[in-house]
């Protein structure tokens, strides 16, 4: 039974497998390698995942969800039609689709995967990813950080020579910076840093704001449908600016058509603040690794957002060299996840490699301190500093602060701020201690952090030997067995379109999206095409449906070419 690699992305997701001594990206039902991380529910309660769902962001925004990777590890929910979905459930639907695509391609059941996550994902987010995999029916023994996966895809582990390199991964929603070193059969991560809310989607949003300013529209005044339409237009223009100095835009807002030209220079100006935000994590990682910018043999760019020339030139200026982009930045992480899956299976075609990683955040507990003649609480005492190689186990001793104190409350946090109120609380452990004078009772607190980012806290009372423990996975969205069973039952009730209908559903969604964005005669023309295709699908005549699909695809392509948009 094959173990697949999965890149569960903010914008797009991919599934891969190691076959014939190489990583293969598995195509979806449309023959495409990238599956948009978008989920929609139609009026009949049918679930759509991928490109068909993405087009419904414009036509049915209230029934469609995207960018939910940014909500992983939170309690926020998205309402699609009559049902609410957590970020884990939405991600599970994407994983379920990738699993089905892999099973069709491989001709066998797929029950296990290596899933990549941003290196800067916190404890909540990592556990949410594991939850999503369980809901999708996938066993995941190992999460791999995206920059580490990229290093595997570049074949760093096969390089006989020692080398140091920095991987800058700017995806749809997150930025990761990791510094790695190859030494014999060891691939070691020295430091990692990042920004969980910086990615290609933010560059699109910045362009949207600039376009609104040019046409004199208040961003807040846009309806959900108008915002989705404008966002899509800006996203396509952003991609076009990778190859062109300027692009024409046609935007339909408020029943009017607005035309303008957006230049690469204007794009750089709109995104200047975002570009500046790349520098901080880069400098922090380099500093934590105890290195200088000149110490790297290679600077590797990963993630679809690094296709933007403004990002490549910005990173180039930071390091004084041209970054490496020899592997498709959209595919490289999934390819590396397939390598890790093959290493897990001890594939004979790969040289056995030991991967080490680091803890992306400092971990510790809340303590009180004497400040002047008073004792104040709320201070952060670090037990495992950030960028400690994992798996790791560290212990520290803490004492009671009041006479006859019988309870020690261990509030566990992660972050880099001296006061816990500015960090993230991830758990709590209550320890009973004998009553005694302040400072006479001690508690040994041990943190054990594994390769999947799961933290175990153990507390031992020194005087009695009594021990308490807590496995901290995710206090806001941890799924117990009873809840998991209920969620799985709910997932089974969801209805999905047959895989063989994917092409028809996707084409219909595209035509309806174009209709929503068109005006006048174009809208009437599209209406005729939609009605023609609907009649063909209703006939359930496979040949008639295929012929109609070919004709409609041709007409839509002609319309796109004639107008230079959509």
C-alpha cells in the first residue's frame, strides 16, 4: 500500500508519490496538478472541491470557503449553505479529494500520508492538520516542514558534499525561512522563522486595494460578490505581471465596466510593506543560526508566490545573489513530501538520510517574580528555547510562592515575548503539593517535544514523588474519540458529485462565473451557452454531453481571447 506525500496549501494542494526513482505529482480528475484549496456546497447539499468550487467564490460566495488554512487551530467556523464547517473539516474535504485522486491514479487504496506544514506552524495548527487527516481517513505518522521537504526535492540529501543553504518559502498564506546544513547522511535544520500571515494572497489583497483607489471605489463598500470578482481579476493580473511590465484590467462593479492599466511599478509600490516584512524573519533565522548572509552555498526559493519578480529581486538584494528556482515552486514541496514518504518506506533507490528539525517557538510556563517589594505574575519562563533541535526533553525546577500553598497551576505558553499575555496559551496542568512555607515545596517540570510538534508536560513534586502529565496537542480543537466518531459520521452524510462529472461541473461553474462578471450582450451570449450545456447534461446522453462540453469550452476560450480577460 503506497504512502503518498501531500502539500496541503492555503491556495492550492497537491498529492505526490515516489515511483520509478522520482517524485510524481498525481493529477486530479481534470488532469491538473494543482487542486485549489476551495470548498463549496451547492443548493442540493452537494460538496465541490477544487476548481469548480473556486469559480463559485464569485457566483456563490456565501456557499464557498477558501484560505481556511489560516484558520487551522482556531475555533472559527465557516457557514456554507445550511451547515457550519471548522477549518479541520474543510481541510479534510480537500485531503479526501486528494486521497481519491491518488487511489484512482495508483489503482490501490491509500491510507497513509506524509503531510507538509509551514515550519512556523504552532502547536495548535499542527494538531489541527493531524485532525484533518484523521477525518479524511489518512494515517499520518509524520508531518514534514515545508522548507525541509523542499530541500529533499532539490536532492540535497543525495549530495556527497557538505553544504549550507537557506530556504525561503512564500506560499499562498504563509512565509517560512529555514536554515539547513547537509553533513554526510544528516540533514540538519539549524533555525527557522516565519510569518503565518504573509503570503501570495496578501499581495493580491494589496493590489485589490490599489485598484480600488485608482477607480475611486471604497474597498469597504464592495459587496461579497464584487469583492470576489475584483479579487479574482487582481490575482490573474498579479500572475500576468510576472511576465509583463503592465496588464490591462476590466472590472465590473456596480453595474459599470471600469478599464485601467496596472503596471509592475505600481504593483511594487502597493506591496512595499509586504516586501519589507520578508526581511525580518530572514534576519532572525540567520541570527539564530549564528551565521552571516555570506555563509550559504545556496539560497532556495519555494512557494507559488516566489514566481513574482518583485519577490525574487527582493530576496536577491538581501543576499547579493540570484536565488535558485530550478524546480517549479508550486510543486517542489509536494515532491519533497513524496521523497520523505519513500524514505519512510526505506526505498532502495534513495540514500538513507537522518532528518533533524527544530522547535519553531519558545515553550515555557507562566511564573511570578519579585518586582520591588511586590510579587507580580504573568512572566514567561522558557523551558525549551526556539530553534532547539527536536525531539528534545528539557527540565526546570519551580517553587511555591505562598505559605501553605497546596496547588501549583502550570499554564503552558509558546512565543517570544517576556509577558505571557503576548504569547499563545496552549495548555494547563494543575499539580497538588503539600502545604508548607513559601519556597519549601518544589516541582520539577519537564517538557518533551516530538518531531510532529506535540508537547508532553510532566510535573513531579520533589517531596512526595507524585507525578502528573499532560499531552498538549490542541486545547481549542483537539478531537477526542467520541467527537471524532461524530464528525466522521457527519462527513459520511455529505454528498459528492461523481468523479466522472468533474469536467462538466467545472465547466458549468466557469461559465456561470463569467456570466456573473459580464454585462450586456456578453451576458446574453453566455446565457445561451449555459442553457445549451444544461440541456445537454439533462439529457444524460454521454456523447451529446461530451460534444456540448467541447463546443462550450471552445466558445469560452474565444470569448476570453477576444476580451483579454477571464
